[in-house]
């Protein structure tokens, strides 16, 4: 019996490439996103099962988990790849912008996690992969809401990894660097080590299927640089962040 994956944010970008990779490797893939057209396109091209969904709607999320489990018999793997992003000016901290991003990126994950854990406990196994970002390693200028939400997601995954192990539920966190998507196309600043979405999708699925590592992070050089920055003493760190703010935009 084929394994079943549910990819949220599967209509475009990293999520869509993850869907393609899993389908090519023999998985049955359910896909969710707010826009039906790209979901239907992947259904035609890669045999995926579309389940349109807005992760800010708690009741709809619960109903969708139940539908997928009923239609496909189980859920072996959930990949949460939903992301909202907005380029902001330094010093801007308006509530509406934060609420939109956090409600989608972090609370959206929580709306999914609760019913998914219940389903996986009932079936006796499962795996949850949360797509965070290297932007969650520390507070990045111009991305306060996005960075803080992804940082919280990393901490959430760390807690879940320990607490859900007795239930035979594995938890991973995925931290990509800059990837060419509709979201990053909005950026008006340099993006080092920018990579194609197809490459990112392949790295994610390779990591999920061929290793047991908690963190799947790439590209390696960028990850190592950012993790080294995270270890800097605060005076050095804040001096470096100030230089980033002063950098000219595109």
C-alpha cells in the first residue's frame, strides 16, 4: 500500500515541488492551498489529490483532516509549507501586518497540528514536517513578523519532537535559505545563495526519505554562516545587523 503524504501550501513554490518529488517516488499525495487552480493542475500532472483549504479556518482544517483520512485510509506524513511574507521597513511594527503573518505561518500550523496528532495517535504512527526558515535562527532586519514566527516554529518542532516520540510520531523541521518563489520575488534586497524551487523540493524529500535528521537545512554554506552569526556576542551581532539595515536595496 502506497504511503500517504499531505502537503499544505502545495499549490506553488517549495510546496508544489515537494508534491512533485513525492509523487514521482510513488507516494499518494494530498495537497492543500487556498487557490484551487494550481491544486487541480498538480492533480492532472502528478496525480495528486486536491483539498482546497485556508489554514486560518479551524473548522475547515478539522474537516479536511477527517476527509483525507477517510478517502486515503491514513496520513503517513504531513508537510506544512504554508507561508505568508511581507517586506517591511525597519522600525515598522504594525499589528495588522504581524497578525496576518503569524496567523497564517504559526497559528495556521497549530490548527493543522492538533487534528493531525489525533489522527496519527489513532493510527499508531506518523510524521510531521514543519517548514520554517533560516530566517528563524535569529531576528533579521526588515522581517520581524516572519522571522519571529519561524523562530517560534523551530522551538515548537523541538518541543514536539521530544513529546510525541512516545506516540510513534516523528517531528522534523525544514529550514530553507532563499528560494525563487512568488514570495521571494517581492524582496528588494540581495538574497545570497538563492536557489531554484525544484532544487529545494528535491532536497526536502531526499532529507525526509533518506535520513532521520531532525533538521533539514540548506544550502549548507548559508546555514553554517547564519548559525555562526547566531553565536556572536550581542554587541558584535547588533553591529552586524545595523550594517544589514544600512545596505542599499535593489
